[in-house]
C-alpha cells in the first residue's frame, strides 16, 4: 500500500463526514490533505495537527486561536494549531465555505472532483501553478473518487440532505490527535444534562431578564432554561454525589436534584436540575456521567411550560459559593469530554465565548433563515422538517415561509428576528398581524398532527379555521414565488386571510339566521 493510500484510508471517514456537512468532495479533501501535509508526515501536521496548511488570520488570533511559526512564502509565518486532526478537517471546510472566492465551487455537485479542483486553484488556494492537475492526479491514481460515490449512494439511499444541520459532527477515534498535549478525555467521562444529537435549545440564558411570571420586573436568572419534553436528565461527570433532592412540587423550582462534583484544588461544583416530573435518585447516591437522575417536567410555582432549569454553583475551599453561567460549565465539560453539541439561544452558541481551544476563526452565530431551518429540523422542534408525511411536509413548508416573511416585514434586526423565530417555533404559532394589519388578531398554529389552524378576529367575528390542503398549497405557492416582492406576497396573503374570514362570517350569519327562523317557527307552532 502506498503512502497516499494509507493516508486516505486513515482519514476517509473524516473526509466523508465533511462531504456530508459541506458538500465538498471527499476525494478533494483527501487529495489536499495528502498534498499539503505530505501524507500527514509534515512538521506542521505532526506537531500542530494542521493538514491543510491554513495560516492564522487576524480573526483567528483575535479570538484566541492557537498558532505556531513556520516558513512558507515568508519566514516565520503564523499557522493554525489544532487540538485534533478532526478540528483541522472541520476548519478547512469552514475556510472554504466562508470565503467568498470559493462560492462558485459550492454551486458544483459534491461528486464533481474535477470542477472542485479547478475552482480551488482559480480561487488561489495555493501560490504554485498546476495545483488542480496535482489534485486530480492524486485522486485518480489512488481511486479516491470511490469515497465520493460512497457518500452519494448513502445520501440517496437514505434520503439524506447535505448540510451541517442534517449531519452532526462526529469525531472519530482514528482522527484524534496523537500529541502528548491532547487534553480530551475518553468518551463517557462527561455528558450534557439532556441527550441531544446536535444542540440544546436554550429558551432563556443566564443573566437579567423580564420576570416570565408577568410581574413586569427585572430579575436575575441564575441558570439556563432548556427546552425539553419528558426527557431523561443526566449526570454530567463521574463520581458525583447527590447532595439535595426536593420532592415538593409546590415550591418555586418544583421537584429538583442537586449533584456535587469535587475538584483537585478542594473546590466543588454543584449542578442543579429543576421543575422535574419525577426523580430517580436519593441523597447520598454516587452517580456517573450519563446516568439518569430523573425526568423533565413542569412542576413548581414559577414555571409556565415544561423545560429544564439547569444551574451551576462554584463552592470555594472555604465554603463560600457563587452562581456561575452554566454555559461556562458546559463549555468546560464539552472540551474535556470532546462533546460536540452546542447550546443555542436564538441561533447563537452560548458556549463559544467560554471555549479556550475551539476553532475561533469562524463566526458560529446563525442568520435568521439558518436558525429557523436548524430549529425546525431539531429534536426540540414542535413543527418538524423531517418525516415522510406529505401533509406535515406541506404544513411545515408553509409555516417556515410565513414565519420568515412575518419577521422580515416587521423590520426587525437579525437578533430580534431570531428571538421571534425561537418563540414562534417553541409555541407552534406565528403572529400574522404584521401581514394582515386590518385584523385585531391574526395567528397561525400548527398541531402535532400537521393541521394548520388560522385564528383571526376582525372586530366583528372571531374565526378558527382549519386550512385545507388546497389552501396550504396556495399559501406555499405564494411564499415560494421568487418573482414576487415581500409586499406582493403580503397583499396576496392578506387577501386570502380576508376571504377566509369573510366566508366564515357569512357562514356564521347564515347559521344564526336559520336558528332564528327555526325559533320563530317553533313559537308560531306553540301559539
């Protein structure tokens, strides 16, 4: 087996994962890795896990990215340093995806390795000539295009889509760093408090907020609220001790559990879970990471819907304690345990600012459209993008289109749009008042059965109308028509809503007249 083939076999899984996430041919990724890292044997690859020769930009440095000095085009240039080869592969994909000069490549098919090789050379990835020819030669000489076809066949046979939302990152052991400075712990040492494939949906972060119980006052929120639905709550580390259990559902935090973890410097960390429906442990129990402690619920006098309130205290050696942002604790255990999940609030990863050795050069926040798609396809979505039910698929397409149009017409900034998207998806409803300003109230709700119900009040009649398949199809057609401006879409949707309301009003008036006539007839008969 040649050195090229040995490299390709070792990192094929990592390359195919990147192809699924970003649509970059696995063959091209492997060929670049072979060429740029000398089959993984270059000093940059051996010492810094940098397999693609990516230099440290000012953004990387400003965000605390690690680097090392090497001579390339000029002496002592700064190159990115990674904690694992997997991080190098992920950053390489992000580097291509987030640089506009490579935009044309992403319009190509994921298995068009020739087009990608030529596009990468034209965009100036390498300073030397013949870069595309070298990549194609490596691919064809070693048969690397077979990995592209393996991914394409898998995506087709399983009905999967390319994209980071649909393909969560999984760090394979074969691509873990071999450096003695590696700090990641073995799998199983740490766990997030809820099991999620890609991210925790945080509905309320740590810090000052408006009192959700409606007092109109500001309050300090000493934890994070995480969307949940009868989920098992999990211990986050090994050798934890249950130090408090509350079975009284009528307290502010409802049923709760607190687990304490000792640190080598004689400090302690206490992790609390509140508003539980049931508890599976008792005081004094020793628990391990991933162990079930109970189940989420909606108990307590200070809660409006089911969720997990997760809080963290640091206990100093002298016994003094202070509340800390749980995002900092989750970032700590994510890095120690090599956990890839995020904690997203309105499309922003709360862990990013606390991670000391994450890939910092790429902005991890999402646009409103990206956040909506990610949220709708997640485990915590009340209105799922997934599934083969055509009625649900139609309802979801209409829902997502209406939601984006509603937030855009409101002229909100991006953060306000993402907050509205979070609330709408969480509550399974969209406020359509901005699209139909003539109505006193207008909103659309989606049931778990895929049924869409329009609720409208024009001041005369209050309507709750279940949309037919034809009406949903008509709305989807309007929303998906790229030749229409937002204003035109707004006018057509308003026309549809008004027609439905007036039709319902006429129907109610007719039924009322018939009832009155029937009553009059019965009175005449009695006379």
